[in-house]
C-alpha cells in the first residue's frame, strides 16, 4: 500500500534520555563499532546524560523541535538512547514498530510515548503497523538503523545483516509501498556492518555513502545509480573513516533552512572536500558524544527518531 507524498526530512524529533546506559553485551557480538569503558554504570550514565543534554540543547538552539522523554530505570534497556531502531513515523499518519534482535532492546518499545505525541501535540496518527511478530522467527528489521529511506521516491536502502532480514524488509516494503534496494556491506577488516545508517544517509539533495563497503560490484552500481537518478549529489566516504560515523547523520528542517546533524567526531573525520560538499546542503550542526559512540556503537543519527506525522 503506497502512502501519500512525503518530504525527505522532518522538523521534529523524538529522543530518549537514558536512565541506565551501559555497554550492552547482547548487541556487542554484531556491532563492531561498540567497545567497553571501565567505569561504574552510574558514572557512565552521568556522562552519557551530559552528552545527551548537550545534543538536545544544540538541536533546539538551531530550531529543531525536540521532544525528550525520560528513560525507565526499572527496565533492562541500556540502548534506549537509540529510539530510531524501534519506531518510525510517516506523513500519512502511519507508525511502524520494528522487530529487534537483542532481547533487552525489545524493552525499549513504548506505546505510551506515541500516545503522548498523539494526544499532547499537534501531530496525529492514523494507523499502526506492528512488525514485531518477526522476532518469533528470528527475523529482524531495526527501524531506520536497518533502513535508510528515500521518502520522496519511496526507496528503502538496506544492508542485509543479522539485524536486517530480507523477509521482514519485504513485509515493510509491501505494507508501506517502498521499493527495496538491498546489499551486503563490510568494514575495512571485512566484518559485516550491522546497520545501514552507519554507511549511508540520504538527504533531500544529497547522499553520503561508503560505496566501497558494498561487497558485490553489481549491487554497488545499482545503489549509486539509484541515488544519482533521484537527482542527489553523492558524497563518498572511505571505509577507514566509518569508525568515526561520518555517514551517521540526519538532515532536519529548521526555520532557517536545512540543518545537518552529526557528531563532532564524525565532522572531524571528513576531509576538506567532503566537508565542503556536505555544507552546500545545509547548516552543519555538531555535538560531542564520545561515550555514546564508544559504548553504544552508534552516533547522532541513531539518537533521533524523526516525527513525520501529519499535523
């Protein structure tokens, strides 16, 4: 079922301030970007919350509408700071809930947050698509971590991995009317990359991608042709840069024009040519989140669940 026409980028985001952040042992085997820090959970959580609050302040000061919800200390949910993996919203009022690989990440799904947005803001929902039944069959699709969406042309780019299963992907495609462009990608040590949004991002007029990470030459050519045929400038990053999350970014709409949110580490990893190309497409908005990146194995884009709902 095809949805209504949709803008690529949102002006509002949902974020979860973590109650008890730590290195998640259930996700570490499939996330090579994740590493531990020798410190107490309380100390780590304090640092992470400071990093989180700084990002919220930066987003709000740049005109991004930012809804912040508190995490739940009573639940084992060390990755709740990454809500984009369990929910996505769409311009026709659709909300999608996603199947998660790690058992403790399934605790992150919170229907009351969606009800709060529906009742306490100008946004409203029209239907819920629940894909979580795929978990019973060990088929996973972790939201806009697994999916990089070209919302304008309704194309879903997806790196197939233990966290991105083709059957769940096809279910998403059928229910939301998206064309699938799938591939398999590896890092510079030939290890599978766990999420698509680590190696690519799509904005209104640009795409950042590490195409050399895509293993099959024919798949790589198809991805690049799809991006270019949509009229986007393709900005290439190298596999050696991926550990600094240069593709883990998000274009957002603000009253002063488009903004591109990414971490200070990601921005610092780009060379002069890459920075210039990206800056042509929006105001660069950065924040420093080293603890989240190191222990969580994700960066700014992973922390932002865009709100595309009608209002």
